[in-house]
C-alpha cells in the first residue's frame, strides 16, 4: 500500500496506497490536530478493509517470519507464494476478484487467516495518516468502514497517536531483501 496524501482513487483496500518513505508519517502531530478529542471506532470484523482497489500491505522481516511460523510455511516458499516486490519493498500479494476489486491473499470470506499476527499496517487501521488528514477524509473512511459511527466507543487521541507511531516504526523496517 503506497501512501498518497491526496487520494485520487478508491482508498479503501486495507492495502492503502502507502509508501514506506512517505514524509507525512514523520509529521504525525501536525497532520490532523482536528481529532485531539478522539474518534469513534469499533471494528466489526466485516473485512471491507481487506478488499477493494488494488494496493499494498508492506511487511518487514519480523512480520514475514511470524506469518511463516503461523502458517508453518518455509521462509523462501512463503516469499515466493505470498509476497511481491514493489519499488524495492516487500508487500503481501493480492487476488484479483473483479476488474476493480482485489482481496488480500489472506482474506477468507470476511475473515483474516492471519489476524492474530497480521502486519502492523493492518493492525493500525483506520489510524493511517491518509484517513486522519482531515475531517472530510475521516468521513470518507467512515462511508466505507462500518466500524466508524457515532455510537462506536470513542478512541482517545493518545491511543490513535500510539497506533501512528507503531506504523511509523514498522515503516522503518519494511523488508528489502530475500
């Protein structure tokens, strides 16, 4: 998922257009001070964040090894069967379902087959810089994500910032070599 600050296409595939070298992630506190009061969100497990327009889920070596262990698949076999190299970075493959719909390779129906050890990029949704850029972007995200609604529990600003920092840390180690 290559991060593009101004979206030009359907944003929603959990494999957001996010790039590990994106400079906006370094400006976490400057991107969206509008949400300092927190934001409503409760994941419903609908799986919509794992399907949609084509994109990327960047992974680091630690994440790859955890997934290999979880699936009981040798490292080289996993890399061959489940990863793609994009702009010198490793990303989970996706499956083309229709002309404009792609699913994460680990999406089974509405459920993630590796949920307990999913990549940080997946764990931090919807707290991505692109979704937090503005109230308008957050509302666009809410239009796609049924977990974002006024009756959902309020997630505190500090928790949102922690998720952004976790994403930032993960980006520093996206895996480049096999």
